[in-house]
C-alpha cells in the first residue's frame, strides 16, 4: 500500500504528456484513414466514368432506362 501512495505523489506531467501524444497519434491515424477512404472512393468514381462497364448492374439498368 505504501508504494501506491508513493506513486500517487508523483508529478502528473509525464503521464499527461504521454496521454496527449497518444491522442495526437490516434487523431492522425483516424484522419489518415478518412483521407485514404476519400482517395479510394474518388479513384473508383473516376474509374466508373472512364469505363462504363465497370459500373454496378443496377446503375447500368437505370442509365439505359432514362431517355
């Protein structure tokens, strides 16, 4: 129990620094995954524009049905 009291009187700044670094890394990874998802969806959209046969079947049926 005395060791727990010893750790409780420690300086909290190093722990806060590690927690904020973890937060920065987590936000970076989330933003990177969002940017990758946007880039992949844009590439798929461009590919669908260039090659109409690559579109899903439902979209091709809707495009043919419109006069």
